[in-house]
C-alpha cells in the first residue's frame, strides 16, 4: 500500500468510536505506513488493534500502547479525540472543565515526549477551548495546532442539498465561522447553490426567510440530532474530516473547509476559532472571515462567547491570565 508518509501518526483515544473509525480510515486513505494507537483503556485498545491487524492490511505497521510516553515519542502527526464524549442533553460547553484538564495534561505530554511533532489536530469538545489549551501547554507554534470546525460547514451543505433536492456537490463554499458550538456564526454570503448565490435565494419562494432560519438551527443543533438518532455523539464524520485535515498537512489533497486556528489580531485576540484557513506542510494559516454586517456581528458574538469560556477557566485558576501565557509558550504573544 502506497502511503503519503512513513512518519509516525499517533491516534489518541483509539479505543473510542471516533478513534477506532479514524484508525481504519487512516489506513484506507494511505496516510502513513507507521500508525500508533493510544488509549488508557488497555482492553478496548487491544480489541481495536486486533481487529485492524486481522484485516490483513499490507504495507502498514500498526502499534498500540496505553503508555502515553511510548505513544507520543517520535510522533510527527497526532490527532486526539481523547476527551469525554458528549451525551444526550449536553451541550459541547458542558464538557468544559473536565476536558480542559485533559487538554492541559495532553499539551504537557506533547511538550515532554514529542516536541518535534509537526502538527496536532484536536477534536474533543469544546474543541475551540481544548485546542487552545493544547497549544498553550505544548509550547508549539500556532501553525502547528488546529481543531476540527468543518463539521458545521458540512452540515450546512447537507441541509441545503436536502432542501433544494440537489446533489451536495452542487452546493459550494458553505461556511460557518467562530465557535464550534451553540454560538457559531452561520454565513450565507459565501455559498452558491447550483450556481446561484445563496443570498439571492433567501427570502424567495425557493427558500423563505423562515426556512433559512430553520436550516441554520438544524446546522447549529446537528450534533444534538445525531445523538437523538443514534444514541451517541457523532463519530464517523469527525473521524473522516480530521483525517482529511492531517492529510493536507502531510502534503496530500487540499482541505476545503474552515479549520479552528489560533487567532490574535486587532479584532480577535488570544482565542482558537474557525476562520477561513489553509492547511499545508507549513501548518495552518488563516485570513479574516468577512461577510455581511449581520454575519460579522454574529461572528463577533461567537468570539465573545468563546472568550467567556476561556475567561471562566482563568477565573477558576485552571489556566493563568492571558498576559502570562507567553511564559508558558513563547510563541503566544
């Protein structure tokens, strides 16, 4: 099997549904010939590894361990889903404190065991905050850590395709920015539907204003709907999209969706959130998302919501004030 790289790819949380799906998909996508699976749940991890080994894949070495030092040592690429999963009745933000502690420890582990890692993708919720904490405590550059945000944009694509009864490939450039949570900013100005600007369709019989508002709510509540339908949080879509992210960083196909990235500029400061981004072998890079006046207002509100979550952790002494972050990570100004 031809792979993009022989460098070590470590999947953290591999005994879980996201991680185990990710492990198989990474092999099928030909990302790396050197894949390491990590999870503290040793029995479940062994079960996942045994299943994969019994598939008879060729050209790939699959290792597994419940020792974090062994898992991270020598890793060049890491995807972590290693936090608590969202359950029915919970918002992503309900996971804040417990998963914040997981993220902080993981960041410290990266710094200790694999400081030469090229890129880390964080996908456990609330991903904007957990990704920020991994970046802070890992000591890595902002370009080296990204978070999964694309799932909201792909949900928008799906809902529009269903509404207009057309193939999803005819719905282009769907974008949600800001937080991956209840306060996300759903943009319409970027999107075209079968060649027509979405904004030109909103408010017409083809897509009434009420229908558009309903679609936005379905996007915002997309994760909740999966839990209601399947009895558990999403696992196939985050697994695949996060692998597409790491594939782009490895030099593979372009990633076409927004990515959660560390932002600190004149308008948004010291936060991780979805922007218009690119992923390549140099990491993740962003440019400011600009939309209509209403969209920019929604993005600002989403940013303020993320700042509130960040500041809750500061107020409870989970993390230090922003002006002390540079002492922990010299790359954060």
